[in-house]
C-alpha cells in the first residue's frame, strides 16, 4: 500500500472577495503538474461563498459534478428546469453529459455557505445530462452516523447514480469510532471536512487529503467528531 498526504495548507488558494476557495488539484489559475487529479477524480474545491453571492449561470460538459454542503444552503438552477436548495445532510449529483448550464448561489442573504465541489471524469462522453439530489439522514432528521454510501455506479443502497466506476462514502464518526471499509478498486482518496481522523497510522485534520494506492481495506479511527468523504475509485 502506498499513501501520500495532501495537507490543507499545501492546496491552491483563491480569494475573490465573494468566494474563498481551496483547490486540492489544479483548477482555473492554480496549476501544479504534480496535482492534476487522482484517478478519475479531477477536482475537489472547498468553497466558502458570502451571503447573496455565487456562481452565475455557466456551462459544463462531460463531467460528473457532486456538491456537498457543509454548512449554510446552496441554491441550484439548471437548464433541465431544476430548481433546488442543498443543505447539510444532502448530496447533489449533476451529470453534465453532452451539455448543461447551471448556477450555484448562496441561498441566504445573511449566512455564508461552505461546500465542497467535486468533479469526476465520466466513463462515457456525450450522455444525456441528469440531476439527482438526496438527503442521507437518520430517522430523527439528523445526518446518519457511520459510513454511508452516497454515490455509486449502480445506485445501490439508495445512493445517487454516478456515471463512473466509483463509490463515494460520507463518514460521520463519533469520537473513538472505528470503521474498516473494504475497497473494491485500486485507488482511494480521503478528504477531511472536520475533526481528526487516523487512517492507517496517518493523522488527518480539516482540509487534508490522503491518496491511497493498492489497499484492499482501510482502518479509520476518529480522534474526535469527524466528517469526511471517502472515494473508492479506479
């Protein structure tokens, strides 16, 4: 097994006033030939948008785009006629396919929105664009603890259906919790949101990423309350 840590303070950074963004991989004006993606994972941007601002209508093509809201609310509109608001506990998946345009705006005029924007290269180009959004919540309406599959190529276990051979999990772990996910593919990426998480002896904190190659399984141990994403990908 091989591992490489991508520390939060090593990421690319852009501050546009209305948008504060950190880039795990090369994006827009930030270019680092060492970090052009990882397998089919092409973009992880951690974005904070001030109240009343956001990304105006713009096009995408041939990309699987996941929006994961950490706090606040994100308003989405697209040329399929979709209008929705994404909140913590919900995950949005937009398959751009042969072409789609959308906007993503802070839904509040008082509070900032903090979210991750994730791009994954599709298995096939030129497909019909699609949109899905789902809440992954416990019966009491709170986010479901543990390891939850939120996107997969076959939509199993109530996950969103993504157009690539990748499983995306959300990890919400209480202090002291341990999980040992079995991996189905050659690569894995852990992206931290909050807390301290130990992965195979490596300690990760908010904003850190960990690239893993050739691991059949992983041992994840939460040092405190943890929120993270785990990608199982080719």
